[in-house]
């Protein structure tokens, strides 16, 4: 790589962090994680050179890697603590899980496309992110064997926060989930579990692919 290409990438990364700050990402732990985890490896092929733009991009299996500022704002709202056990539903490219791996103790991430899990695992291994466990499955049922979780993040839109996920949230725990019909306006919801029940806060409008039932029928299975 030439020196000017290095400079170009350094410049784009600085711009990337500047964009996050300008969109309301103020938590330094989140900014540090976003600085450390390069989005580049999570986007392969045609769109690879757009990795540092604040935009969602296509990934295999007809899915999308979320917009970095949305990843950052969701992560900030999740308020992950160093000892936390975290569940992510919707691994996709693995980028969100990689960010979480910098903040919590143990990350479980579940995805219904086996092919996406394979690729994400390869990236986690290459980056030495050893505190992530990536599992093929229908994440709307959570992972009963690993429950309860301190934090749960859903990165696909549900019509309602799934009951099994609410049940697997520890008292005092936080869940971030986009709620709404696909292709309509969805709202990002923060659910806090208290001794008494669940508190719901509406954070912002978002747009995610839908949370679907069952395993995907991948052509490479
Ligand atoms: N967090 C991802 C982006 C996720 S896109 C990233 O950082 O790149 C949403 C993902 O949720 C898609 O890959 C989709 O296949 C997956 N998904 C949808 N319904 C699911 C379900 N019931 N269980 C697990 N994954 C699901």
C-alpha cells in the first residue's frame, strides 16, 4: 500500500469518527470501540470501499450491515458494563457483535443464516475476538441455556419485543429492539427490566430488516 493510500484511509477513519460524534455519540467507551474495530473486513466485494461511509450497505443473503451511527447509538443506549453477558439477535456481518466484544465480558450472537455465521466467525477469529460465541438459530427464542442476560440487542425489527427475550433479561437489565412492521416506520425501543416489570422508552425512528421466524434455507447448506 502506498503512503498516500494509507493517508487516505486514515483521513476517512477520522471523518468516520467525526460523523459519529456529530450524530450524538458521546460515550467515550463506544467511540473507542468504534475506532478500534475496523468496519472494512465486515464488508466484502463491490461495496468494500464504502466501509467508512455512514450508510447501511448490502451483505450476503440479502441482508444489510447497519449504518455505523445507528450501531453506535444503539450500543450507547445499551450501556454495556465490563462484566456483562450480552445477547445479540441478528449477527449479519458480525460488526455490531465485534463492537460489543470491546465493551462486555461475553457476547452471544444468533443469526438464522448459517452462511453469515460462518463468515462472521472467520472474521472474529482473524481479529482475535475470542469472547464472542456465534450461533446459527432463530434468535427470537433467545438462548435459554445462557440466560439470564445483562443486555440484549435485537438488530432486526420485531412487531413486539419477543416474549422469550423479555423473559431472558436479568432484573436491572436493558434490551434495545427496533419495533414495528417492516417497510414502515419503526421505533427503537429501550426496555428496562425492574423488580416490578418492564419500563419502555421510545428512542428514535429507525429502519431495519424484519425479524423472521425459523432458520433460513441457505443455498450453501
Ligand atoms: N447486526 C448486524 C446487522 C443485522 S441485519 C451487523 O452488525 O451487520 C439483521 C440480521 O438479522 C439479518 O442478518 C437477518 O438474517 C437476521 N435475522 C432476522 N430474523 C432473525 C431471527 N429470528 N433470528 C436470528 N437472526 C435473524
